[in-house]
């Protein structure tokens, strides 16, 4: 595949409902799309970095700079045998996983189209449908939270994840568990606690949670191992897992009984496959996390979730939960039993709505090979 052109777009899309986690509230999602042309075929990838450096150190703006100044020159005009080679070409670039993922994932889309297979099949997926969970942001009161949970349970989602932080945690989760004693229920702290909170966090052990996601510092594995020794509730790691070595270290140290695999955070499909292989070999549960993606990023998540080893319902929910109008057609829909069919058509399996993309684009830059 000869990479003929790369177009980078900055988009701004308003969420249907603001989403709040411990690090802040999001009203408008600013993100970057990569459109990659190779051998006359166009592939799409999404850079999932947020507008501010509150989830990882990357932002939409820094990702755009890294792509323009460092990644594009490494691949533009080059002949590349497969999308899996991209991670090796980018190996000299330290960090900036979300920037790298945007280009790599777009090339996976191209390769799948050229071979006439679905992206899921090209990646090694074996499922015809994936199980879906949903993430619910911080709410103003336990009663308001319970209303949100009731609606998602009625919609069929197989796992409910609640964002928590000090002051909006135990009473809120208890209210949900009392109302729904049998649902798969997890919590996500996004690093809102410290080891000084061990006794408080132990109280969650009585709630029969599927997992507690990222309670401590965003870049810390060792402290989570100390905490897991104190808790019965399985700890799931998210932010510190940037590649397969992190996953292996977390498992070896006993820091994570579950691992959240986010495509952007691990550098794209190649990195996700490597982390998935580590989890699978150790029989550690894993699942696909979300980053408030548009439909393009969401479809990449569907494809990767079809691989063996994704044992728990991921954060791959319906387009309508986030967007009045998504960037793909049809929008992602979840069945009444909480599943999404894995597309079988070549590439992403959804039509990319370039008209909507153009309407939402606020900046655009294209590089073409000679």
C-alpha cells in the first residue's frame, strides 16, 4: 500500500447531554479525524485525545502537531506491506499513542477494504456480535443517578458503569445496587482517590461490584497492587496501560485483575492486539473502553471487541446516547438484549458521512505525496 495523502481534521461536536467524570464536565467533544488515502482507497481513523490534558498528557492539539511534524513524514509516499507494520515505523516516537493510533487505524481500514474483508475479520475477530455496557457520568443526586440507570437497564445494556469521586460515591452506588441487586455493576474513579482512602474504598466490597476502575493515580501501577491486596473488589486498570509491557507488569504485580483496553491509549490496533494477547495468556478479563468517540472511533471499537479475550461488556454504546447526528450511517444501535452486530462488509462496515464531517470541521490540513 502506497500512502498517497493524509488529511487531518479538527472537529467539534456537541454532546446530547454533558458527560461528567472526576476530572471535569464535557459539553463539546473536540477531536481529530485522520483520512488516509492509499492506492486509491480511503481509510478513516480517530484520534481520541481530549481537548485538555486531563485523561492523559495528550490533547487534540498536541496530537495534531505530532502527526504533522513527525508521523506524516515517516509514512507519506511510502510503500507499506500491512497496517501492522505502522507500529514498527513509529517505534522511535516515544509516547503520543493517540496520535499514532489515528494513522495506524486508518490504514487498517484501507487494508480491510483492499482485501474485501471486515476490519474485525482482518484483526482476528471471531464474534458475530459484541456485548455492550454503558458508562454513566456523575449526577447531582442518587435519585437522578438511579433514573439514568433505570433507563439504561431498560434499554438492555449488559453492564452499568458509574463514575465516582469523593462525595459522589458510596451513597450513589448503594442506591443503584439496592434497586438492581443482580445487574453487572462497576465503578470508575478516574484517579480520584489515594492510598489514604483505603478504609473508605473497602466499603465497596459489600456491593458485589464487577470491578473498581482506576481508583488511584493515573500513571501508577505499584500503588494499585497495594490497594488490590486490601480489597476483595477486582481492580481494573485503564490510564497506566499504554502497551503490552504495562499490562504484563500490572498482572505480575497483582495490580489488575481486569484491564481496560482503549485503542487510542495503547497506540492503535497493533497495540490493542498485543495487550489482548497478554490478558488472554494470563486468563485476565479485558474489555474495550470508550472515549466519547464519534461513530468512526466507535466502529473501530466494535471491530476490536470481536477478538477473543474481550470477556466483559465494553463501553461501546449506541450513537444516540451521545450525538444527535453521528458521522456514520447507519448510526450504531444496540439491541434489546444489549448487543451490537459486528459488521461483515469490507472495512469499517458503515458508510462514513463526509457531509456531516465537513459541517463539523473547524480546521483541516492535507499532505500529498509527490
